[in-house]
């Protein structure tokens, strides 16, 4: 299939139900190509990327939105984030000394873990919501998050196969937004969505997928938004991080190694700094002390 990397919002006329569908190909492949992941972890990482894309289009902020999970099991941490320019990035860390299971629930992989959803606007306060690992999947965790944070019934479907990552989202808005009192709309739309197979979610474009599901409904589709892999790292940000180590530690590393190398965990970009590059940081910190 073509390299589709987009998210599209839709709604059903005369009801209080809205939805989102995301489909990612090379944006997802760009992420998993940065590191040699086990196949099952590639799929889980794809679900997280699709999930953050869905969340990012629902939570309207000028800033960065992220999902991170941490636990005590074989999967140590997994993080996916998206900014206001629709730039996606993600990374996973796991116990590489053990064979990663081909089949395991999120709860089993994390062991006493939890999810953290962080909303970080460019201006204003940072907000974090902690989500308990419920059920066997990320989709169920997100449904719980929406119910807790917005008190709105929501359903999420996620899939990934190492080539494509995709997601489908439905949400029932407050009842007063329904114009004709179609009380069965929510149950009907959810029932139809549950018939979607992972293969269809991953391979059909949004127009075809929604037509298959809802061709008898009054469906309104909005303009799609393009998404892409993009990393926020830079030489300056890396320099600032190294400078925060302190002059003494920087001098010791320079003395032993000749330079300081730093690799971005998300995109694998390597930044190298020699003593001359770091003289300003060393001088500033020396004056401070």
C-alpha cells in the first residue's frame, strides 16, 4: 500500500458520537528502524504510536503530548509522544538478557506498572494523569483514562504489524449534542466497530474502512492531517544537557575520552563535543564556582 501517514476525524450527523482514525506506515517504520526490536515489541510500540496520534488530535494544545509506561517486568519503559506539528517519536527499553515473549499482555510485560499521560503545553502548567493497567491491552487502559478524565464513554481499537500501525476511536459526547434523540446510536456504532479485523484496520484507507462499517449512517468526514516521524533533539539541547553535568565531571570525561558523545535514544543521532566545543560551558561554570 502507499505510504499513508494521516489522522482523520469524523462524526455522525444528528448524533452525539464522534471518532478518529489514524493510519501510519513509514512514520511508524521510521521509529522502529532506529533500534533492533523484538517483533512483538515492534507491534506494541506501534500501538503506542497510534494511540498518541489519536490522543494528540483530541487534546488540543500547543505543545507535546506523551504516553509512557513503566514497570518491573521485562518491559522496563515505553514512551511515545507527539507535538503540535504532528511529529511522532517513540522508544522502548526492555530486559535484553531474556528472550522477549511473542505473546503477552501489557500487564504481564510491565508487572506492577502503570501508564502516565503527560500534557506539556509550550506555555502554562504541565499536567500528568496516571492510569492503572487494566485489562490486557493499551486500548482498554485508554478507555479507562477517558472515562476517568472526561467522564465520556470511549472505545479504542489499536493494531500494528511491523509495517503499519493504526487506531480507531469512538466517543459519546454529552447527550444534549444529539439533535434527534437517537438513543441507540452509540451502541450501534460501537457494535459495528467491533467487527473490524486487525487486517482491515491496518490496510484499508479511512474512507473505505468507514464506508464498510457505516455505509448506512449519515457520516461526516473532516480534512485529514499528515503525520510524520520527527525528533526534537538538537545539538544545542544536547550541549545544554552535558553542560548541566558540571565542569568537574565534564573535564574528567574529556581527559579520559578526549570528547563527549551523546546519542539520542529516540532517533539514534550522535552528537560529539570536544574540549573546544565545551570551553564556554566550562568557563561559565568555573566562574560560577
